């Protein structure tokens, strides 16, 4: 029986209908290898988000299955992620009932549903462009700050004690005080530090064997053999059965408080997912539509939120593992999800022997991959302004709060954009003998001016913030000209925008120059900008005789002017 057209177009269905048998072994192998990372990573990020560890498995299984059907990327692995964990914790911890993990989980589920709805609406409205708000400096500062937040938050677990403080500074101070008071649990610290060492050792020397799997299995075996369950904190056995929708204890006031954080989490989740999706699709010669990706990650979050999970995004650590293990299609993720589900159903008691310290080590190693000090150094060398934005994002996220820090950094980015447009590069153009055309006098100080003609270039859209600056700049160049000026020609190709305030400044400039007997003209002005001059009611002042296709044709027109034909260079 043929499928309905709408279902037949779903990426997962399309892949299944065109599946090649020779892909099967690679996909199954990749899925099983992936499982070794999905279980500890999911549980670790759940705890980092202030939730029960088992919630990370629900937030892994359901979204993976949903994305396998609707997701446009064939090998993208989604699930709990370190970049979202602090955001989730910041959103739900203040609302959760103390010592009630089920209430926290219900709030996280509502948050996941809201994130999914935001992404779905954004996808249908084709709002993928909003990720441009997260410029490279913001992402760099944000990810380094997230790494710091996660690592500091996991250190007490690694060493077997707890802290009550919140925020990086408060936690750091209390951790230091606890260490000085000798509160470190030596058994937990030995397990945690040992696990922390095993993971990178295997990654460096035996990359074919997942170090995370070795650390987790080894810690559980050691806990069972040495009977450590009464000595140090354990993750505990998983609840039996499958997750069902449960939002008990959450009222509409809580929903209202979660809407803002949901929008911010949706932005970050899609930014991470969009970058990874495009990157891995390009490697395989494929193309991923941003709006389709946004809707797919929305469906995955919605499904996860309904069935015991919390907000998720693409994983920058598990996706490369799937690719390197030979994943060809969405089946690898399906195999991984079903293997995790089998673990939940068949062996829920195994995690009773998993030390919290080991899970902390897993999260610390994963979060450390977000640290990019060399990127900050390069940013400092390339652009001090953009480094300042990265530092602002880092400081805001680490010290003020994740959501507040992101908003502050985005606001500063807008300020930087306005500042660049407010004081753009502008220059006078001159003629050089060694190359055709007219060039920047700052770069060619030996260039020659044309007597009676001033050529200027203003490298920005004209708008309310820089219209007067443009006006005053042209006047200053005319006033400083070595010979009386008869024409001013603006090389207008870089002027890509125009508002009513800037038009008023143009009119004022034209009148001022006209009073001095100087003609104002434009070269290479784009058609849409000319249309705006007409629409803003100054088309009669700036008629077609004021515009020239190129700077060269404007200069030729100056030489051929009726009152004084010809002209020489000096």
C-alpha cells in the first residue's frame, strides 16, 4: 500500500525506501559503538542540568527515534548536550520544589515541549537566519564559559563532596574551602580521577576502544568487587518501565516563566545543530535546508519533552564517533536508541554500581572539548573588537548567568555593528599612473587629483547614525582641496542602504555645495538606492543627470562639461 505523499517525503522514510543492503553492517556497527557513548553522556548531562541521571536516557532514546524519521541529516546524532545543560539548570532549578526530582523532571519536560514548539514555529516561518545573531565571537566566548561552568559544577562530584553555592565564583570559593577543610572523599576522588585519566589515555593511544566505555564499565566492576556502594555516592538503579507524559505539579505560572528560557535554548540548540548539520552534510556532498532542520530538531525536542526528557540539540562529540564508525544513514541512530532502550528495560539495576564521581569525570572530559584557548588567542590577534565581544560573552555567561550573558553579548554585537557603520572607512580617490581606475589616497599617497574634481568613497550604508558624518566628511574634503572645486563625485557602490535621515543630509549637502557653485554627482550607485531617492521625494533634485555607471564615466563627463571642456591631471 503506497504511503501518503506527506509521509513519503519524510527524510527517514525516503532513506528507508532507497536503502542499500551493503550499508546495513556499517550502520549496525556504528549504532552499537555509539551506544557506549550515549548512555554515560546522556546520564552525565542530565545530572549537569540538575535532573535525575535516568532522564538523560529518555532524552536520548525518544529524540533520536523522532529525528531519524524527520531529520534531514543522515548521520547527525542528537541528544543531551553540555552547551544546553547550564541553560536548562538555570531555567528549572529556581522553579523546582526542593528535593523533588520528579517535579524538576516535569519542568524540564515542559521546557522541552516549549523549545520544540518555538523551533517548529520558527521552521515554518523560515526563521533560520536568527542564528546569525550568534556571531563567531559570541559562540567562542559562550562555549568557553559553558565549559568552565560545567567543569566547576562537576568538581565536587569528582571529589566526593557537595557545595551549596551557585555561580562559578561562589562554587569555586566553596570548593576551595572544602578542599582546605579536608572534605575530599579519598575513595570517590580515586575513582573519579582514575576515570578522568582513563578516557583521554584511550582517546590518545587506543582510539578504536571508547575510553568512556572503559571508564564506566571499569568503575562499575570495581564498585561491585570492592563493595563501594555504601562508601561513595552512586547514580542508582534506573526506574523500571517506559517513560510516559507526566507534567504533575507544573502550573501555568511555571509555563510563563519558562517561555523566555525556552526561546534562548531554542536559539542555541538550533545554532549548534545547524552548524553541525551543514558541516557533516557538506562532507558527504549533501545539502541540508535550514528551515527543515529547524523543524526536525523541534519535533525531536517536542517528542523528548513529552516522554520524560528535556531540551536537546546535535552532539558535537557523538556525531563524529558515528561518522568514524561507518554510519551511512539514520539507521545508526535508530540502532543506538534501541540499544539504550534495551539497556533501560533489561538491565536497569546495573547503574546502581555506577559512581557519581565517574559520571562527573565523563562530563568534565566532554565539556573540556568545548575549551578553545587558541581560538581566543587568534581572535585577539585578528580583531581586538571581536575579542572584546568574546570576552564579554565569556564574562557574562560565566559570572552573570547563561541567558543574561548571551543577551548582553548579542546586544554588544549590535552596538559593534552600529559603531562600525557609524564610523565607516571613507577616503578620497586619486588617479595613479601604474594601474587603471581611481584608488584610495591613503594607500596611494603618490596618486594625483584632477583639478576641480573631488572623488570620495564612503564604505557603509547611509542611515541616521552616519548621515551627518558623511555630510561633514565631503565638506571637509572640499574645503581642503588644493584647487577650487567644481564637481564632487561620490563613488557610491558601497552605499547599500539609505534612510530618510540620510536623505535629508544628502539634500543639505547638495544645497551647501550648490551655494558654492559645486555640482554633486554619484557613480555606481545601485538601482534600489536610486529608487529610494525617488520614493523619498527627492528624485527631481537628484535627476538622471546626476548618476553615472562608473567612476570613469563620471570623470569623462567632468572633462567634457560645456563650460570648460578638457582637463589635465596634475
